[in-house]
C-alpha cells in the first residue's frame, strides 16, 4: 500500500470549527491527504464529503459508549481504528482540534501515529469562537486526573494518554506547534505559535443593500435552557431587540435558531424562522442583511468579519447574561468590541 507523505486530520465539533478546518485544508495543508472527523451529532448538513479525501462521524466515548461492559473503553479503541482507517499509512500526521484535554481526542496524539506508521506528528489548535479569547489553566486536580487516564494502558497499550500542563486546550504543550486564530479576535496564546486565518468564507455581500426594504437577521441561542439568562430577563431582552429593530425601521426580520434552540428563545411572532442547509456563516456570506443582532453568539463575531462596515452587528442583554466570572465577562466583551460588535 502506498504511503502518502502527510495526512492532515481535523476533529471538529461545530460549524465554526468546520469552516476553519476547510480553510486550513485549502490554504495551509494543500497537498496533504485531508481527513475530516466530526464528533458532535447534527453537523451532517454542514459537511460536504466531496471536499475531503475521507470523512466520518465519530461517537463521543463518554456520551455514546459501545453496548456492554467497558463500553466507553471499547469505544475509544474503536474510534482509533476508525480514524486510522480513514488516514491510512503515512509518513507524517498533522492533527487539528480545538482542545486536547479531552479523552475523546487526546489518545490520538500517541495512538494514531503508531496505527498509521507515521514517523512524525504535530498537533495544531482550531479556533473556537469566543472560547478562544481566554486561557484555561489546568488545575492541580485536573493534572492528577490526566495521569489517572494513563491507567487504560494496563488493558490497551495504545491508550496512552498524553499528559501536559498550562492551558487545557494544549497551547503550551510541546506537541503543539501552531494555533490558528480568527482575524480581529484578541487572544492570550504564545505569539510564536499563532497564525491568523484568512476570512472563513470567500463570498461577501455587496456594499449596497439588495433592495430598498431593510432586512435584519436575529441569531438565536438557548439562553434559559443553558442557564445563561433567567426567563424574565430573556423576555426583556427579546422585547428590547424587537423595539430596537422597529426603531431602525426594519420590518423584514429573519430568525436563525441555534441547533439546540428548539424553543426559539429570542424569537418573536413577526420574525420569519429560516433553515440553512449549511453553516450559518455560509448563509450570511451569501445573503445580504442591513443588521445582524443577537446576545453572545460567536456568529456575531463572524458576521462582523463577513459583512461590510455599513452593516450593524449588535449584541443585546449582556447585563442579564450569567458568566462564569467577571473576568470571563470582561474578556468576552473585549473580544466583541475588538471585532466591532456594538452593545445595546
């Protein structure tokens, strides 16, 4: 069997990560065998299998173990066999993931090169929206838990967890040689590892609106469902958004729900709920709007990058949003402001 020089493997869990992986494959890994693996259900409509040499869904071991005893352990081994089969024999592996301190991904750092016969392996970090603007240092307890995951070697030698310190995503680890970031977003990563991605979509709406009728896009989020906002505060935020749009003279309003926003929490009877066949970011690149609004969705950051300056991108209700800490609130506000998102 032939042994291609380099295989680039992308582990993705969101439309944003998928678009970043696609751009990296086009711009930075051209000539490599391109393998896509998604490990969160619901991404199938976003993915175009024709853009990849091989691709497959991979079940999350903790959430979807195999039936029977030690199902989580056996799922980990099955996943390694799955991805090794997609990658095939190779000389060099380049792994891409948004985080490496998770057992669903970490075991590949050592198991996949061995399974593919690769002599060299490098790991790179995918951008993950507003999550990527902060560092998440590993606590002493989490370092101990990392070491406990090495016990699986007693039953399966290939499951040799790669321990590391510093930031939990792996930005400080010796195996990581590159961190991809979105243009305009602040970050706290080592400067010598950072590479800014070009825009994630090529097509951009024109500088002029498509018609005289002004049009808005409301980006939904599961706020009460994820305990990010109370029900009364959600009602207040939703009403403020609708009043603001009315004040701007906008009557044509599209609403795009988050995949987990089944209740359309930021919705209003006047809005037209839309379904997009692919990523929301691709829809925005092909659909002109005059205004894009939401609360704290990463898609607001991408809207600011996709649309020209005449399009207003506005975040509402941050005074009601529950953040893990005031530092997280400030870091995210700094990221949104740096990208040109307004606050109302």
